[in-house]
């Protein structure tokens, strides 16, 4: 068994693979949602396929949840894969 095989099995068990994806999502966030939304929100955690996004204001949260959520999910899935992002949750 090679080192790569061992790491491929070990990383998910340690949660490190998820952290790597979270950092990738954070780095790409502005390009996915645009500067305005990126200034008012930030991805925090990826838990079982649900990306939790911290939003700074209730009005922005409402707009993102009611209007932009499907588009943001589509873009995230295009960049990170269908299995990585299944849903997003906006939190204050």
C-alpha cells in the first residue's frame, strides 16, 4: 500500500479532507458570489454536505436565502462537485 493510499483513507477519518474543501470554498467565495455578497457573508463550515454561511445582516440573509440560494448552490456544485455541496444554510 502506497503513502497516497494510506492518506486517502486517513484524511476523511480525521476530517482533514473537509477542512481542505472549506479552505478552497473560502478562497473561491468572492468569485462565486461577487464582491458585495462576499463583503457581507463568509463560509464557515461544511457539515455533511451542507455549507454554513455566516451572514452579517438579517436583510442580506433574507435576500440570499429567498433569491440567490439556488444560483449560489449551482455555482458551488460546478466548482466543487455535486457530492461536496448538497445544500447551504445562512446563519446570523
